[in-house]
C-alpha cells in the first residue's frame, strides 16, 4: 500500500510495513545476520546493485528497512538510515558531510555529546567549528566562513528551549553553499518537519519521543535528496553503527502511538508549566507554550505545538533544585525524555557536565536549571508530586 499521500497518523500506523506472504499485519522480525543467494549470479548482481534484495544486515535488513521507510515518509524525505543510537546518527552525519579543513556552525545549546564529539574529536581531523546562539540570525550569518559546509541546528535546543527559525537558517546555509542539518529530537515529526521548512538533513535520537517507551536506544537520519541520503547511508554501512532488527521492531511498535502520546504529554506539560509559573518557590519557567517564552510567536509559526519539555529553576539555585529532585516520587530522577513516564534531571551535573561550565552557560544551561520531561500520567498526580516535593525546598 502506498501511504505517501496519506495523513500523518495513517503513516504512523501503516507506512513501511512490507507485504508478507503469510498476511502478517506488523513487520516480522528478520533476526538474521545474512541472506542466502539463490546462486552465484544473484549474489554478484546484488553486490553490483543490479538486483534489489538483501545481502547482509549491516547493509540492510527488512525489519530495519520498514522502520526507515516509515520515518522517511513522516519527515517527507527521500530516504532514512537507522542507527544504533542518536549519537550514531550525529557522528555519521558529521563524518559523511565534513572533510578535513571544513567548518561547521552549530547551536551553542546542543545536546552535550554532540558538541564534545566535534570539539574534542573531529577537531583532531582538522574540522573547525563555531558554536553560537543560532536563534540570532545576524550572528549566524556573520559566523559563516568560506569553508562552512554544514549549519547544524538543534531546535528546540536541549534543555535551554531556544528555538531557531529553520526556514531562515536554511536560506543562510544555502546562500553559503552549505547544508542545513536539524536535530529534531525534542519536537519529533509530529510537531515539526524541518525538511518541509528547507533543511537538507534531519536526525533524531529515537530513544526519545519516536520510540517513546524508554526501552530502546537508537537513531535515525533522514535526507531530503537521494544523493545526500546515499552519502549518509554509505557512511553508516562503512562505520557500522547500524540498527539491529529487534531494536527496529520495538521502535516500529512505539512509533504507531506517537501522535496520541504527544498530544497527551503536551496537554499535561501545558497545565504543569502554568502551575509552575504561578508557584511562589519557582524562579522562572521556560515552556514553548507559555506567552512568557521569548519565541512564542516563532513556535506557533514553525511547530504544530509546544511539546512536552519544561525547564525551570527553583528559588535557591542548585541546592534547592537538588532538594526538589530528591523529593519527587512519581517522576523518576533520570536523564532522557520522550517516554510515557515523567522524568526529572539536572543538566548542569548530568547531560551537559562534559561540555564545561563556560560553554554550558553560553548555551543557556544555567547551574540551577531543572529539566522536566512530561509523560502521559494523570496531570493531577504529577502536579501533586511536584507540590509535595516543592514543600521540601
Ligand atoms: C538524547 C539525545 C541525543 C543522543 O541520542 P542517544 O540516543 O542518547 O545516543 C542527541 N540529541 C538530542 C537532542 C538528544 O536529546
């Protein structure tokens, strides 16, 4: 069935599922490392690309391929490559698109390891980078150099909730002959489709909203054109951070409920953000759905909704935040996000500790910032949990 012209929710449920001789409604798990050829000629033809078909599961696997096709359709891309983790996606994109002597401009508040990988490791191979607030379009334009090949934007950024105008960033990148890459993990394709806004590559840690059940680590990379897709796929096949069929099967199952999970978590997040904003012990709240967010209008233009992530700071800074985190009972004290269960964490000492204090502050990740990833529980219970924890602060 061709689902490409169908609606987003129909794609979530049906896209990519292969026709199966036994009538299986879901994609079977092809738990195999390799695929037997009928004869030597068929093997040679498959390697030569003259005949479609599977060869070896690092190169391609039907279960993984079904998920890749679904995500490609959800992001309106030419093709998708699944990876063993979100960082497998980030590193493969850097590796595929940047050569020695090239320069990348990136959002200062990116996911910590995405920056450390560039600063500490790709720098060893002569790749240059500049990190800045990419929501400042004049600063972004000024940071472009003759050797800039990639503009890398994380929007909304994690956990500073800074939003970059993706269409404008695409124009700036393209005027310089560079590609725009967007880490869309925080929004998911339900809320934001960067390729439609002009981006060339979109990637996700599917560990988060796409899988949504906190039981898989994985990533995906979707390219707008076949040429860029092939370049990235070749890199993943060579470097080896491919997705496993069992992993893909779990993600394909989680993916089907993306819309209803996001709708519920987002409604919870809106109620909690409003409640926190009124709480006397809360210093500030950053949520994309509050008019107090500096980019409230851009969010409404660029995204289908404000999502399920809240950052806030308790009066009394780091110590007060720690007391809050030690006293919540329903929310788990854990990094990650996008699952059905609510999680709370402290980015400055956890996810963003590796990037150093100066870079962290420049990225909007203050010492006392608490990140609250809202799940799909009853909102009354989540608020009661925060209320009793704040009483200990
Ligand atoms: C978690 C995350 C990553 C890394 O993904 P893993 O699956 O943990 O490797 C990259 N970008 C963002 C925005 C993330 O939240």
